[in-house]
DNA sequence: CGTCGAATTGATGTCATTCAACTACAGTGG
DNA sequence: CCACTGTAGTTGAATGACATCAATTCGACG
């Protein structure tokens, strides 16, 4: 299970086997059954998760009890509520398992020690932060500019494999529409 | 004009007059007439702006030529496209003046040297980044959860003074609706 | 095989857009 | 100083996009 993460790291930065062993000591492996909740709203997020197999999701629940998915994290993705973790304030996210999932959890000390073990990881971490910000911005602009159909097409284009694995109602939630609307959009697209 | 920024800094961090003089040397004062463009799409953003008087805005323009305002920056606000600046890639923002505006511009070296001059500024900068991220996330969730009326009420509540200064069509653009829709929302709110 | 949630479909409703007309007012040049 | 012009804001009518509610089918899984 750590192997997946090791491969991920090797693809991102120059790293030796002894360094990997040091890092492994900072990662806790876990398994979550489908539907299992890893983080609840109002909890202070204390870890970042790296998915090695399966899929996690983060989402918020609004006053009308509707879920809005913030992010999916399939294999080789990170997921967390960094804002809550960094500010040590209660978060607004739930994180749970979309499928049976294997993942590693890394706590605060991981991010302190990682750059000591591998200096180049600082740049990797910065890049991850930037990409996360970029993704938020892209979605915000897409919600302002695009129709639901455009957003769906964009989703299946940028996450083609996810679109096949994830229940449609979750894709709808991610896109900000109802499952019924997504079903109709798909129907109309299939007729060209 | 630098006085405004000095006051701002003093409210955020412990800072001495000699330190302020060093910082002043890194800030260029400017004036923009209403409508003047400070940054265009596809340019690489090379500076961050701090508004001392007036108001700037950042916005994107979609394929249908519609403007979507990302941020307003009245007095004591920062505005920029950090993502473009940090990655040195062409940006997607326009930045222009909503009113006649006085502002300071700070380039890359400002952010390198500031923490050398005032170590505590590192924390301030981190906090600014977090707040910017938080604002994006809040807006994203609001677009997913709230009606246009809710978003408008939220806007005038969190930016009461802005709502009076800014043309309604720009508020509409920020909220993601047409000026006509905002006009009707305001009318219906005035009848309770 | 039966059950329960996911997905589809239809009918209808609501919210926001679009297009057009009109008013108000600010800025410009004569 | 006034007339002209353009932009902002309002309003109406028609349209469009998506939501809601209800009924049905589909499909996974115990």
C-alpha cells in the first residue's frame, strides 16, 4: 500500500530508498469501507489523506440538508481540509468513502519533517497548494460562466475514468445540479 | 499615500518607523483613472496592488464576452493574480479601476525582502493567502447552495459600504446574475 | 428472489435570462 | 449653459434552464 505512494513520490521528486523508509514511518495506512466517514463537519482536521486504492470525497451540507461535493479523491490524489488543519479551526467538510478505500493519513509532523528529509518536497507541496487553489478558481468561474451541460462535458473530459466509477447523483452534486437534471442532460447528449 | 499602508501594517504587525522606511522604498505609488486597465488577460502578473483610495476590481471575460468579477479591492485591500505571479504563467484576469484610485504596487522582491525586514510579516502573508482561499471557497459553496437573493443579501451584509459605491451591474456580475435580475431582486426586497 | 437505492421519465413550477422599451442622469462638446 | 449622447437602471413579456414532485424502471446485492 505504501508502494503506491512511493511510486507517486518518485514521479514527483528525486528520492532515495532510505528517504522513502523515513517517510513511510510518518504515514499511517488505513482502510475505509464504502460510506465510512473519516471527517465530520465542525471537527478540526488533523490529517491529510492520500488515496492508494478506491475513492474518497469531501462535501458540505447546506441548511436545506443538500450535499455539495467539493472534491473527489481517487487513487494518487490527496484530500483533506487544509484550511481547518492550518488554522486549527473547526471545519465545514465531511470526508467519506465513495468506495472501499485504502489510504494513508499524514499528520502535521509529516509536513514539518518531509522537507527536512527531502528538501525538494517543499516545491512539490507548494505546487499542490497552487493546484488546489487553481481548481477552486476554475470551478468558481465555470459556475459563473457555463451551463450545466458545459460543466458536465468538462467534468467527463477532465475525469473520464471517474465519470464511470462514481454514482451519477454524486456527479450531479459536484456539478451543482439535481440527479434528474443530469439524467436529462446525458439523454440529450446521447441524441447528439 | 504610503501613510495608509503604514497604518495598515501597524494594525497587523509590530513594526518600527525605520522598518517602514525600508518597506516604503519597495512600494511604487500610482494613480489610475476610472476605467484604467492595470492588468490584461494573458499577461504575466508581476505585481500585487494595495489600494489606498478608490477601488480596483479583477474579472474574467468568458467566451460569450460576459464579465465575471472575481474580486473588488477598495481601500486597504490587496488585489492581484497571485497564481499567475507565482507560477509565472499568463493570467486570466483583467484588473481595472472602478473609481479613480490611488494604489501601491509591490513586485516580487517586496515579498522576498519583507520577511527579512519584519520576520512577523511571514505570518501575515500566510494569513492573507488563507483568507483569499477561504473567500473563494465560500463563494463556490454559496453558488452551489444559495439563491441569487441570498447571495445578494450576503453581499450587502459583508460589504455594506461597497454595495453603495459600486454600480449595480458590477454587483450583479460578482453575484453571477444579470443586472436586470438584480434590479428585480432589489425591488422585491424593498416590498419586504 | 426480493428489496432498496439509483436512474429515468413525465408533468409542472420557479427562477433567472433575454430582448426590448423607456427613464434618469452624467459626461461631452458646442 | 444647453443640447446631445451614452450608460445605468427599471420594467414588461416571452423564453429558457433547471428544480420539484411523482411514478416507474433498472440494477446491485443480501
